[in-house]
C-alpha cells in the first residue's frame, strides 16, 4: 500500500492482489507488468514472481490502519475481478472496504461482466455503498460493452477510465455515469493519442454535465506531453466525497 500516489486522480494505492493477464489491446503495454517484471527472480522482492497473479492476504486489513480519509485506488497492479481471483477473496476485499467507510475506494476493472454480476448479487437489496466507486477501463470504441455492464451495476458512483486512449471511442451512453477520466499511453512503446479522440469524449461529458478529468497526453514518460487539453487542465471530480492530496 502506498500512502502517496503519482496518479493524479487518487491519493493512495492498495494492492491485495498483484499480477494479471492481458485481455484486450489496452493491456498491450501495461505499465504494471513492465514494472513488476523488472524484479522477477529477485529473492525477497515483493515482485519476485514478476507479474504472475498473486493473492496477498496479509494486505487485506491495511486500509483499516489508515485513520486519515483518503481516496484509495484498489489494485493498481492487478484486476480484482480477474477470473482466477476466488470469490471468497473478493468478498474479503469488499468486507474491508465496507468497514473502512471513512475512505473512498476507487475500483477499476476490464472484467466488467464479472464485476456487474458480483456487485448485483452482493447488494441485491440495494446498491454498493457510495464510498466504493466502481469503474471500467475503455481504450476505444470496441470496448463500449464495458460501459453498458457498468451502467447495469448497482452502485452509487460509476466512473470510466478511458486510458490508454488508443482509438476513437465514438458515442458513449453516459446515463448513470458520474465521472470520466481520459489519458494517453506512456512508456517506451506508447501509442500516440489523437487530440480529436480526447475532445470527442470531453465534449460529450460537458454536454451531459459529467465531471471530466484529463490525466495526461502520455509519451515515453507519463508527463512528457503535459496535462492540458485545449489550453486548460480538466481536474473535475464527482461531487461526492473527494479528498485533497
């Protein structure tokens, strides 16, 4: 768990699971894989097994020890709804988040149908608590089914992470969506993001009055292109419970 995060839209990270497998083109140049694989075989390192999917039960209670409220990105180095993460372990993660209700938890997945099914079963008589924000990653217009799955998920705050934006997204149904993040890819094989792709998403958010956050243009280094879109920074958040870094 990191008490500080370089990710602009969160304060901290919590990784009760690390490692993952690729599921779509947005995963091709995964930063978490690139970081983890640097330490494969290094005895005693947290990533001794590289980016192999690894459950870390010793970390389950970590947010309960943080008394100052934070926005916490859950599993920045994995995907909680990966098919190889047992439902019992997902339960344990949600039990911690439910108890630590002074934080905001930001949970992001590409396995959107599994998240929808899990959430709708767990909260069948209502919705996920408002301090648990649920989101999906979308990289281009071929993955809009994830948005549909998210809209069908019973929760209070839904968000989209359109990062890395590697192609035009097209028309998005933003009904029931409370926040949209857009960012370009970074790293040695970063695919460039076209300005019209970002503008298209931003303009839809402005029209629908959905808070819009522009994270970065990307490039070899994450901040190489800066964070301005059309001459300004877009740092909007949902109105519910946000915390200063």
